């Protein structure tokens, strides 16, 4: 008798498109130092950690963190795993040419106003602003964590600004000041709108 294949899905001809990233796990040199960065500087909330159990009496030091998902917590957006054998972080951070496996981690703020408040908070805490950029699809600030990983804090521009030419928007950037009160200024005027042929201002 032939096997019943009525409920067997056809083999896909291509990879199934995901809906996006679910979470990111990074190795860190000192989990307490990184915990302070991700909670006190970036505002994430710890939601769990790997604990010892009979079959795993000496588990790795690993903690899980969630951002604010419309007033709810996620199981985790990012996790930290302590690895004391990581190489020392570079003295100065740069967007390119760094000896880190991760170039940068992008974190979205819920609005332009929230992003501006976070910039003011970071400046007050003495966090170095490495780079500020108006991208074609975001306005972004780049800082770095204690391990040398770049962290981009951003708010997204409306879809109608960039969705008709994503590649064009990705290739647009305008550098902005990183120090003083000018580093806290943002404008939504003269924002390019990217079409299929070219960007218009």
C-alpha cells in the first residue's frame, strides 16, 4: 500500500522567509559590568538567568533581558553569556575595521521624543557619543558597550520615507555633531523621501 501523503507538505523550492530576529546572545567579559550597561545605560530589564540544577550544577553565567513591548515584557530580546577569555576591547571604537565579530547592535526607541530623552540621559551619564547619523530610514546614535560592541540607538522614520527605495535609503547618511548641546538636536525637516529613481528633499 502506498503511503498517505495527503498531509505531507510539498518540499519548498527556497528558504522560508523569517519574520525577523527574535533575540541576540552575546559573549561578555564581565557579566556584572555588562548587566549594568544593558540595564542602567540602555534601560533593558532582566527577566531571567540560567540557574544551577541537579544535572547542571555549574551552569554558565547567562542572563536574559527584555525591552518594553507596549507595556509588556518579552521572554528575551538579548542575552549575555560571561566569557572571561574574550580579548580586551579596542581602545577606541570605530564603525569599521574593529576586531569584534559583531559590528553593532541596533536598538529601536518607541518615538523621536523618547530617543531625544535617551540621548540627553546618556550625555548626562557621560556616555561617549561615537557617531550621530541621519540615515535614510532612521536617525541614529552610536555608542559602544564595555566589550567593544557597537550599539546603535535609533528611531525609525515613517515607512513612506524609505519603502519605495530601501537600497537608496540604506545608502544615505548625514553626519551630525556628537558633543555639546548640538548633539541633542534633531530635526524632521528636509528629510529626503526615497523613490524608485532618486531621493527628493
